[in-house]
């Protein structure tokens, strides 16, 4: 192989210089280079023997005098031939373009219309303009061509329009015909002359006329007014009937003997006084003897259990009905009063504080049960720790009824106690403007709080005293009643009472019905503002659970009408998840599960476009409107508030969801809420759509008649909870003093500089 390559190289190089071709060398190592050179030489030979032979004949077809010398010349000669050819082709293209331009101008002559004007302007200003990018000119031309093709495709439709408009003109509708033939279609595609929904418009006009015929809003308003008048009249009739019947029975039984006995009874009760005098026993005996004749003189007697035993005759079934209120606080000593009734009504709550028999020996109780109640089927519940309500719930289990409606606390407060009733309670009280305190829940954390050996948390007491002092000085809270509940024993309550009475005016506290105590003290009563003192600290916070503790927390958490404070020295991480205190603390962090988001825009609460329209119309007038107000298990679409606690509930009845099958349920719901003090105004969506201005005027007149004037709008939902951290006044003063000193030192340094 090496010898053959060497032989080829020698022979090649002999004429390489003569032919101006590369020289090869290197032997076998340069074999690849030799191959490339030889392939190039073969291609050059093929070009010279085939293509170059045809060039003269091809040149004669293009040139008058073929440039044979240049064709067979060097590369520079060939480039000159190429330039001549390119110039010739360019002149041909320009000639053809000029012909096409002339043809286009001839076609545009005498034409009109937007696309013709655009194309004419394109020819004059854009075509051939070197200052414009070629791509832009090409794109504009393509756009114009596409528009022309689109118009060309509409020739049949245009002829149809001309034909139909001509028919309309012959029929006498000249203006409509002119609009049809000259009014172009809008860019939105909507035909303003003959819209595609013209038949729907015709049908809507027929339906509108039918709805106006059957709508009868005036009749509905008349019926609603008549219903209100009849219900008010019936309520007065019932009240008068009961009153007249009672007085008639009193008059019938008021013989001289009965009246004398009644006067004797009154005198004896007055002389009993506190019941500790030397003659108290004799006066009780006189009152009891007089009551035998005086009982029938008064149809209804109201007294405590001990007064019943002291004064009323010990006769079974001597009264038609005996009602025992707060029966969960009554024990076995209430049975004598119950036995005096032919029927009994026991009202109580087993979720609230009940009698405590913890200090009575169980063996003694069992001995008494074996001795006196051996044959009694309900002996198990006839024990000192059982309340009268517990006994009645067992004996009359089939007749047990739960009253679900709650009217004392605002929803955010009673939501805590509602967990003890499995969410069965329906809070119906929505506070009026003068009653509302925002937020209804205030959580005060006392980092320095501690529980001493006497179960007293002095920092919490100071925090409560500070807040009560601020409330008494704030005119916003004038006449608000106050109370404090200790969640751990009575000692904390006594200490808080001492601190508050030391710092605040006693007469003012008396006017505010101020009282401190544990949950048992406040059972059956309420206050506008209540404070709950948790007492425990992180080092002494043993988990609290069980039925008795749940009863105390339930009572404590349901005494406040408008605002409830939680004063605590612990955080959630310091408490067990089984601790009732953790549940209370959790309530103050998120009081109402599933409720609307705080600080959300009010219009976002509206559930339909109809509601949003009514809301916006009232807000634009400056009224204070709150959508989706929850009242118990119901929701009111929106409430308009005015001065002096005037408010109107508005129900927007969408025809899709409030058809005839829902009217009975809607009216039943309205009656329940009217019984809670609400006044309603209703409107159907169809009526609003048909006569919006008229219906809005009617609503505004109703608001004016109720004294509801624009108060300014609310944009967001008020917060339900306020979180605070209490700092002692001494610490605040010290920090303020340090800030003042620092500021003075900085000022002195700056002045010296």
C-alpha cells in the first residue's frame, strides 16, 4: 500500500504545478488528504466536460452577443456574467410590477367604500416606499386582500339585503329600509336594526305584559298589612281574654270571707319579716290558716319553695297548675310545692349548675333510701345531689320538650355554650344599634399573672379593675351593667370585688348592678358586660373536666348580653386539650365556625345578583346595610339600620328559589322572626326587574316611615374578637419615662453637636 501511494504521489506532483492543483505528500499517513484532493479534482473534471460545454448555447438564448470569453474565463469573469443576468431579471420584474400596478389602479378607479379607500391609500403611500419595512408592507397588503375576498364572499348576502330592504321600502317602511341598507353591522356583531333576538324581544314583551297583569304587588302589600293587623289584634284579644278571665274568677271568688282572709294573710306575711322574731312561728301559723280561705281569691300565686311550705295548705292537687322555674337549682325540698298541683310544668337546664350533695355521706343516703324509698320506682334519682329538673326528666321523660330559641346573648357569645347542647340552640337576638358593642369578645392576656396558694391571681384582678375603671369613664358604655365570674373558686371573686370597689365609685357600681362571684352566683341572671377570670397560670393549670365543671363554664359563658371578656394568664400551649379552659380559649380565637370571614367586603356576602342590586341601590343612597344577617338557624337577606335602634329586615325572593311551594315556609320563618321583634319588607325578583324604580321608591318610603335615615355605609364586617396583652400601669409609666429620658438625651447631644 505504501509503495502504491508513493507512486501515485510522484506521478500527481509532476503536473500539479502545471495545472495549479495542490501537491500531495506524506505517504500512507496523508491518505485521507489525498482522497479529498482527488475527489475535488474529479468534480472539477466533470464540471468542465459537461456543464461548461453547455454554457455557450445557454448564453445565446439570453445575450445578443454571448460573452464566450468570460464564460470560459476565470471566477471573476463568471461573477461579471452573473451580475449582468441579475440586472436583466430585475428589469423584467419591475416591468411586470409596473404592469400589475397600472392594472390595479384601473380597477380602483371609480370605486368607493372603506376597503377601496384603504387600498388606494396603500398604493400611493406604502407601495414602493423604501422607508417602510418590506414585512410591514407585505402584511398590510395581505390584510387588504383578505378583506376584499371576505367582501366578495358576501355578494349573495348583500344582494339579499338589497332585495329585502327594497321590499320593506315598497311596503312603506322607508326608514327601516334605509337603516337596513346603509347601517353597517357593529364591531361587536350585534345588529341594531334587526337583532337576532327580535323574536325573543317580541316574546318578552308579551311575557312582560302578562307578568304586569298577574304581578299584583299592591294586592300582596294589602294582604301583608292585613295579616299584621290581624295578628296584632289577635294578640291583644288573647291578652284581654286572659286578663278578663282572671279578674272574673277573682271577682267570683271574692266573697267577704275570702277578702278578709286575704287581708289577714297579707298582715301575717308582713309581720313575719325576716322570720327570726319571737312571734314568727305564730305569724306563720296565722298566714297558713288564712291561706286556706284566701287561696281562691288570687288566680296566680308567685313565691319561693319555702313560702309555699310555710303558707299554702298542704293539700294534694290544690292548684290546677304549678310552674317551677330554674328547676335545675332546686333539690328535693321543692317536691312539696310540686305535689300541690294537678299538673306541673318544670322549667330547667341540666347543663347548668345543679345542687351539690358532695358533703353528705353516701352511706347515710343509702340508709334513708332503703328505709323510706324501698318500693319507689324512681328511688335512684330521689337523692340530694339530684335537681328537681333531673327528677322530672326521669319521671316524665316522654313529655320532655327543649326550648331551642335563645334571646339573651349575641350569637358570638352564646356560640360557646351552644357546644354543650350539640349546636341545638337558635340564637335569635341580633343587637340593635344602641345595644351593639363591637367586638363582642375581648381576650386579655396577662403575661405577669400567677396563681397563689389561695387561688388568687392578683394581676388578673388588676387587669379587670383597669378595664372596669375605663368602662365607667367611657360615655359609650353608660348604663351598661357589669359582672365578674371567677372560673376557679370564690376567693378570686372576693379579691376582684375588693380591688374594684377600692378604685371605683360605689354608687356608680351599684347603678351598674356590679357583682363578683362564681358561676352559681350568676345563674338565672345576666349582665350587659361580663368578665371571666381564668385564675390559673402555666405552672398551676391542672386539667379541668367533668359534668360539674361543664355546668359552671356553661353558666359563666352565657351571662353576658353584649360583651364578654376573658382575662387569662395562660396560653393554649399551657393547657391540655381535655381541659375545658382550652375550649374556652379556642372560642375566643375563632368564635363562630363556618361564619362569614371577618373584614370581608359586605357586597360579597350577597348570594344573588338580585340581592346585590338591592344592596347597591340602598348603599348608593347612603343607608347602612348588612347582608346575610344570621338569626338562629335562619338568615335574613339584609338588614337596614337607622337611628334610635330602628331597623328593617329585607327579604329578596328570587323567583327560582322562592316559588309558590316555598311561600308557606318563608312566611312561617318570617312569623318566628317577627316574634323576636323584626319588621319585614319583601320583594320578588320579577317585580324588581319590571318596576325597579317604583319598588325602590316604595322601599325608601317604608324606611322613612320607620324613621330610618341614611347613616353612612359599612364597607366591611366588624371583627368578632379583640386580642389584647395587659401591661401594669407602673411598667407603662416606667417605659414612658425611659422614652422621655432617651429623647431628651438625644436632643442634648444634637444641640451640642
